[in-house]
């Protein structure tokens, strides 16, 4: 999930787990009993110690939620929040068992009222003063709080680019924290296999069209949010052998202008399909705008109907990241294969 749009943007239940299969799907798989070990690691510069596998966890936004559900942890969750897209179909039954604490982020009072023994978010904004509160403060209350390295509170700690290894490492961290490391290894092994397949299938297309430049369009119409260097979209395109028309933008996400976009004239536009209902959020709304705007309608990608649609949450590091690679790879094959 990409969080609330800023001028510059950064991109699980039951006793059963899930293993991802086709694009955006997951299939239930048995989960072993938690291993009672102390887990100590560092999360975005702060030490995090979990004395025993959590039993009352709260996920603060959708991508964290779906990682936990994929690991089969719904029965150890007492709350979730901030859903931006429909939950993956094969995770929905487990998702429906977890209380929703807030439509967006729960405030500190609502969070503490749930009695959590662990909090997890892939977005730093979940730990803002008007949301769940600082992780250091939660730790002082005996509540360890994990934050993805892709969106640390201190920008200096954020890696220069998103890597699939970092995403897989985070899945492994959560699995270890909950005492099910083998389950984490199984999920990651499946994701790596799917990545390898997607790359092999895309090779012929990108090899034949090495100069294909993508524009990753997240939201907005007057000042569209587009992907620059270092984020998951940039990593995905590079992985598939396609370029980023805006790789010179140093921020992972930035607001652009249609005049500047027209100068780059991207070959393909990857559209984020968001369900929150804002300006230019849905893929359909984006396409309607692009075809009617005097400037955007002249783009080569628009005139030739070169669009690829992915869920909005797939443009941020998450359990859906491999699905994004599969979907964009398939889209390139359909357009150029």
C-alpha cells in the first residue's frame, strides 16, 4: 500500500498459513507450532526484543496485514487497520476474523485498548504522534514495534533502492518473531521461484525491445504522482529489463507535470488501481483523464493504448511485490511479444 499521498512519497487468522500461487493468490498451508525463543533484532535503528512469540499482534496497514495473514497468523492478531485495496481473495476469510481498529491508522488510545503485545507496520506514518505513537514509546510500555526498512523514520537509514532480498528478509523477520521460521522460509522460497519464472518469461520481450521506458503512475491528475529512482517500480522495471522514463528523479515518488511528462513521452504507462476514491485513483479514472486531457492525450503510450494495470498496494514493497513483477511482465509480453 502506498500511504497517504505527500509531495514526495516514499511505495495474517487461523492455524493455517498460505502459500502464494498464481498472480495475487494464496493457498492455505499448515503452520507448525510456534517455537518459544527470544528474538532480538534491529528495526530501523531501534533494538527490538520479543521475549516470546506474540499472541496479540496489531498490523497497522494493509501490506503488513497481508504478510501476517500469508504466514498464517490471523489467530494471533487482535487488530488491523488502513486497508486501501480489497484483501487478496485467498486471505479474505482470515482477514474477516481480525478486528478492524480504524479505517485509517488507529490513534494511540485505540491501539493500546486492543492490548497488543506486538505492532507491525511497513509505513513510518503509522507511528506518528497522531497515529499509534512513536515506536520508542511503545517499547517503553513493553510493546515491541517493527517498521519496514523501506520507510524508516530517519531517512538516512532507508536503503537507496528497494530490493526483493530486503522484502524477503522482512518476511523472514516476522516469521522468526512469531516462532515459525520454517514457514517464512517456505513462503520466501515460493516467491523466489515465481520471480525467476517471471524474469525468464520477460527476457524475450525486453531483449527484443531494450529501450522500452515505463512511467509508473500512482495517483492524481493535475499533479500526478510518478515513480522516480529506487522504489519498487524502478526495481521491478530493471528486473524485467525495461527502463524508467523518470529514473533521474532521485525520490522514490514525486509529483510531476504533464508538460514534463510529455517531454519524456514514455512508451508504456503502468497504472495503479486504487479503490479509495480520490482524484485519479482508479485505473479507469486515470485512463479517462489521459484520453481527454489536451497534453496527456498526445503521449505515445496513450495514443497506442499501452497501459498495464496493477493494484495500488502492489507498488509498495509487500507480499504482492512478486505479483507486480508477474503482472507487468505479462503486460509487456502482451504489448510487445
